């Protein structure tokens, strides 16, 4: 079977559907348009009056500076809320104009009605409010809006004066309270300074910090001296560890602090003089010389005196060192005490700073309130921030809810849409196949023949055929050509013609197709394989006694006859007698054999098969054929039956070349007078019509 892509609905398909159901489209469209226009005529016209109020800031005080858009927006929002407030609207509806207006007179909630009919639009860029009011009469809408605006402006003045008075009183009271708190904060700061003797607020430059730095400087000097004395102590300790008295003495004398002692210097000098004198005497006299002995005794005594002087000098150094350590501890205690005093002083400075910040905050707040009070006084004198009417109330001449042109456009659009939807709905609910597009969409087969509808078409009989009608003849010529192009090979071609149900023109298509093929000079055998309800012999006007049933039975002893019809080259084998077992006969082994034998004699074998809807006999014949034609009658074939037929034919898919024949097609006549078109597509043969 030839492949065919699924049909996709297009705008052309929609156009044909609407054209096919043109009466429904027109009637539904007219009904919808009438309903829309009738509904529009019942609408009560509403007119809209509008006015514009602008924010007038008056003369600007010099301290206000440039315009603040945020402030303007806040003022506009406040004016809007005031206009829509219940007190303002309640005063407005007390006007006589409202008592004479039907929507408000006698209504239990006239304020609610007025609020529903009012619309406000705030423009931040132009600092303006546009107020609109809807009413059934344009003059009344203008008068009502004037009354509302007048009430709003009057209440705005009262509200502004009351607000200014209340604001000034509140600000004066707040300024007095802020001044009292500022004085109290300043007094607290002064008392705290006096109580805690705070002279300087510099945490590092106050007198306590200066005294602490002095103590640390003295302590640093003492520390330096102690470090120097520690080195001297090590020298003294090392010298004192000497066991030899003379070596110990010499070691102590090598210490600068000991050797520079006045007593040690005097004693050491005297000892040197005695040693020189003793050296002179020992050179001049013998050991036993009395003066030499006396001198040596003096030398020994002086050495002992020197040793005592050296020891005394060492002890003096020890005492001095101990005294320094005592002084260091004393200074450390004083430094700790001063550090604590400095910490306490700094804590007091922090507390004083907190008091100072509180005083500064109170002063700033006081100055702000004082400035706000001055600004409010100037503003009240300049009468700033009021609303002025820049566009007086005026009603539009046209009703806002009635637009004739728009209503007509909507009616036309809805009518068109409703008509199209109605046509689509009728088309979708239709049970029969309408047009070639639906047939292709259901079958998925290529169109190889389109047979036009011919009113009052007579049977073929022995004397007549489709050539009597030009459009019908052209349709079967196109079908004949399409079959030749599909096969495109030499040898006999077996063509099985089937349909989904009876009354679809299958038998008529078989007869006319066989006659058209024979008209080319080919030898054609036409077989009626509808063993259940044969009609092909009636269409040809032939009388058959033995035929296809006799051939398939094979055991009756009778020889079936092939009838040579009045049409040149066309032979016919009818059913003969109706068998009681048609399905079994079609499954006979004789059928493939005789078809193979006939292929050697004829150029075409055209077989009329039973409808595939009630029975499946056509599958047996179709499986033995080269081409299977599915006949669909326009506006007659059931969509459901056709879909079931295609599901059945799926069993021979790929084995047999299949094509769609649109029979009795109703379409527009071409310029040549035929009810079909000559155009072709890649998947369709010449457009044909129904027989």
C-alpha cells in the first residue's frame, strides 16, 4: 500500500466546511448578531462628567527649598482620601440636586451609590487629581459633579484650618517640653562635671594621666638602675666565691664600684706606699732588720684594713641595691593606684559623654521642633497646599457604555465566529464522509480516482456506458490512467474493488472501470465476486446461469461460462447461482490457480468484491490482487464504517497497492463544465467525481 501522510486541516478545509454549511453559518450568524444588537439596545446609556483638581502649594517659604515629589504624592493621597471619605460624600448628597436625581432620591444608601459612581485618578507627574462621575443624563452628571467638588473644597478649607490650629497647638506644646528636657539635660551634665571634678575631657591628656606618665618615667629609671646593680651583684658574688684571700681581694678590687670607694682608694694608696717602702728596705737591708720587720708588719696591717674597706664597700653596694628594690615596689604600688584612678576617671568621662550625647540629641530635637513650628506658622500665613479647579466639570457628549460602531463590530465578529463554530460543530457531528479531504484523513490513502456526481445516471446495460456523459467519462479515464501509473509494469493487473458498505457505487465503479480499460484495446475480464449479493450482471444487462460460484465449487460437473459483453474487449464472469457457503468458496485453492491462468490471457482482471463492513470476503480476493481500490461515496459512506474498513484492510498492508476512489463527488464545476478539477498533487491522481 502506498504511504500517505495524515491530513492536516488547513484554512482551505475550513473554507470548504463553511461553504458546505453556508445556510447554517448565515442563520446562526444572523441570530447572534440580532441577539447582540437587541442586548445593546437594552443598555441604559451612561454619561461621564470629569473635572481636574491641581495641588496649589501657594507661596513657598524660603526654608522649604525645592519641591519634594514624595511630599506632593502624600498630599495628593490625603486629598483623595478626604474627597472619598464618608463625611464629604454625606454632605454632598444633602444638596438639592441629589434629592432630585432618581438614582439617589429615596435610596437607603445614597452615599454608597455616589461612591460607586465616582472615580479618581491621581497623577504624580502633574500633581493633579482627575475626578469623574457617571450618570444617566449628561447635564445631571455635570451638576452632580459640581456639587461634589464644591462640597470637597469647602470641607478642605475647614479641614485645613482645623488641622493648622491643631498642628500649631501640638507643636508649641512639644517645643516647650523639648526645651524643658534640654535644660534638664544640660544641668545634669554640669552637676556631673562638678561632682566628679572633671576638668579635662581628654582621656589621655587629663591630670591623672599626666601623673601616671611621670610615675612610669621614674619607675623606668629605677628599673634601669636595678638592672645595672644586678650585674654588679653578679660580679660581687663571683669575687666572694674565691677561697684564696688574696685572689678574693684582687677580684673585688677589679670591680669598679668597689675600687672607686673613697676608703678603699685611701687604704689602697697607703698600702701601695708601704709596699714601696718595704721593697726599698728589703733591697738595702737583711730580713732581720728591725725597720724592715716593722714595715712588713705595717703592710700586713694595711692589707687587713684594705680587706675590711673592700668588704665594707661591697656591703654598701648591697644596701644600695636593696634600697632601690624597695623604691621600685613603692613606685609600683603608686602606679597601680594611679592606673585605677585613671580607669575611674575615664569611666566618668564616658558617663559624661553619654550625658553630652543626650544633651545634643535633646538640642537637635528641640531645634527640629522649633523649625517645624516656624515653618507651620509661615505655611499657615501663606495658605499653602490647597486644591484648585483647573478644568471645570464637563460631561462627554457620547455615552461611555454605548459605542454603536464597536457594538456593530462585536456583533459582526461574534456572528462570524458563531457561524464558523456552528458549521464546524455540524461538520464534526456529521456521520457521513463529506468531501475528499475527510476521506483522505480517515483512510490515509492516495487519491487515484474522483468520479463526479451525475444526476439521473442510468445503468450501463448492454447498450450504454459512461461515455454518454463527458464528466463521467473523464473521471474514469483519470482512474484508468492512475491505475496504469501505479503499476507501471508489463503483464496482467488484477484490480479488486471494495467498499465499506453497500449503496456506495462499488459495482457501478467496477463496470465503468472495466469498460474504460477495454476501450483502450486491452483484454479485460470483469468478475463478480460478491457471492452473497451479486448485482454486476444486472448493471451489465447480462443473464448468468453458471459462473464464479460454479468455478469455485469445482465438483458440480458444470463448466462456468465467460460472457463476451457488447463492449469490445470486455469479458464477464458473473456469480451464477448464489451459494450457501460463500466464505468457504472464496478460500478455495482453485481461485489462485484460475487467476494465474487468466493472467496469461487478459491484460486486466477487475473483481467486484463484497462490502467489507458486514463480512471479510473481500480480504481473500484483495490478497490475490495487485491493486485494491477503496470506493467512498461522497455524503453516503459512514465515517465509522470507513474507519473499520481501513482497520480490516491493514492486514494486507504492504502486500497490495491500495488507492482511494471518491465516488459521486459533489463539487464546483470547472470552466469546462465538468464538476471536478484537473489539478493534481503528489499523493492524488486527477480529481474525479461520483457515478
